[in-house]
C-alpha cells in the first residue's frame, strides 16, 4: 500500500479538490508570475503537487516551458524558477490526488507533443469511465507516463485533433466520450480553452485583467491577481479564448438545467468563503447552513465555535440564528499542510493536536456548540471533542453543516467506501456515543437546495442517487493496483 493510501485511511477529513488556472496575455507579456499567484489563491484545493506550463504564441510552435514538483507552491517554486518560464499563454494546477498515486510523475499540467503541435492540460475532477478509455488507447498503442485520468483526457483530445478542424472542436469531440466530473483548462499554441462537464460538478470561471483573459476554478483567484470576474463557464460549455475572436462559446453539449449536479461540497467545504460559484456566495451558503442547524437542532449553550477553517462560517450562522455568542475556541497551526510528517503511533503527539489546540479561557466551564463541516470516519471528531473536554468544557454539543455520509463519491471528492464511513449502519445516537459528544445534529438534507438558492446539486454521497451510474470497478485512489 502506497503512502497516499495509508494517509487516506488514517485521515478523517474529506480530501480537497484540485485547482486549475489558465491565462492568455494578448499584449505578449509573461504570465507565469500571475499564474503562480492565482494558484496560490487556490492552494486550499490541493497541496500534494503543483505546476505551471507556458508558451510564447509568437515563438517557435510547440515549445513549452514547464515546471512542476511535489508540495506547496512556495516550496516548489523559487523566483528564478518563475523568471525562467517565458510565455504569454499558460496553464497551472494544484493537485490533491483522488485518482492516481501521489508522485511527481502525476503532477500537472500535462504537456503533450503530437503531430499537430502541443497541448498543455490542467484538470479538476474524476472520470468514472477512465479505465475503459485508457484500455481503448492502450490497445491502439498508447504508452502512458502517469496513472491519472487527466492523461487519458489529454490523449483523447490529441487523437480527436487529427480529425478536427480546430483544437476546440477536438475538445468537444473528446468530451462526448468522457463520463464524470471535469473542469479543463487547455493550452494550444495560439488558444486558451476552458471546458466544463455537462453536469457542472466542478466550478470554472472566466476573468479579465487589462488585455489578459483568465480561466480559474474560483473567483478568489481572480481577486488575488487584480482581475475582474466576467462570467462562469456553463455546465457543458466549451469556451475558446484568442486575440482574433475574444471569447467564443460552444454550448452544443449543454443539458437541461434540471439535470445539473453541482458538487454541494464546493459550497460546504472545498471553496474559499470569499469565492462565488455559479453566482452563489460560498460565505452566504455556509452562514445559511449554520442558521438552518440552529433552527433544526437547537440546544442551550454558552458559546458557539467552529472547527477551523471550514466550520467557522457555519458557526457564525448558528450564532446569528440562535443568539448564542460566537467565540473562536481553537488556534490552528497554519504552517501544517497535508504533507507534514505524521507522528508515529508510539509518540505522544496527536496529528490533530499538532494542527489544532483549544483556548482554555474560551471553553472552560462553558457549554460549547462545536460546528464542523462533516464527519467521515469519526477518528478526528472524537479527538476534538476530547480536546474541548480536557480544556474544561462542561458540555460539548456537535453540529455538522452537512448530512451524514452514507455512500462513496466517484466524482472527485475523496469520500471512501461505505464500510469506512462512520454513519454507515449506525444511528445518530450511535455516532454521538462514538465521538463522545453530549448531543449531535446534522444538517437536514432538505436544506441543501436552500443553501444554493435552488440550484441543482449532486447529493450522491448522502443518498446513493448519483447523476451518473457509478463505475462497476472502483478506481478511486489509483489505476496502478
């Protein structure tokens, strides 16, 4: 079992997504530094690896400068590295592995050299038919350098390009074969292309700064580089950006809005609270989740607190609705990323207490409502409850700003097999006893559409009702068995 699998089985939180970013400066200026800062704003979506690929549109066709490495952006990139990446068009990526092991070979963007030139691709999401598509390519002679489904997408685009008039047409033809979740940013020698799966699982938006156009997973990345938000890429849409025609749109793969299935965890957990996804404020959604928890699962208490960071907004919402004062009760070590060295079992240090520590003066002698975004396996929740009790909390009432996980996710969220989920075959009372809380309440599933102003969402991990039939073989984690 590789390190990635071990880390997942030890962890209790849901895994982050990936972040994608693309930029094209029509004035010919270098874009690598802006891509770096855009990715920096998306670092919360993936901390395992990162990369940037750039090209000069007026330079030698097919020449792409690429740098990628494991770890955080500020660990992987140095000023001299960025300054060596010359090009006015480029794509960037931060990765958290949901399919394919955590190795440097699997870092993105992927760059393919083929008969029509070059392709640079960054992908956020997870395909459910990747094994079939991969085998189809292997039986026709394809040799893969990675174990990720993103390379399968890149190969199919390259093959479709041989019979297509344009690269954007090739992207659309390839999309007809893809099943699952994907937001793509594709760099060709003269065009920047964005594409989103027809269900809209993963977000993607368009921005503009001066004479530059940007594609990004979240609007917070646009804010970071001083760009203005133009619009979201619609589910099923392919957008092509070029100096000659600006933004072109192909909506031939769009499906009725009623069939859209945005990942609700973008709003509950993944996205930064200062982002807007499909016109909905993530901050407002989380405040609403907290308000709904207070309405549906009230309790008498002295303070409300959130588990940093994703529980904080919902905790504020709970406080606003209930009138119970909000108080930050935890200090989070902001220097601990996903890649920190976990203490061994024989050591006294807990990986949870390395990341979080309660403030005794805030909780001592108090009845505490603790808000968190989810409970997956329960191994972290019981430690945090115990930490609050050890710090003197008189009562600990846990409220969760999502419904219970009952089913795995196949579309890019790292929700494990049913047998590993604490809510599987257990009642809420069973879970309450396991985590040691005085009471436990989850967000009512009927509240989810209200959080996002009625937009269509995927609730598969709560209900087992998926917008697409799940794969017969569960490839979440890796292809390289």
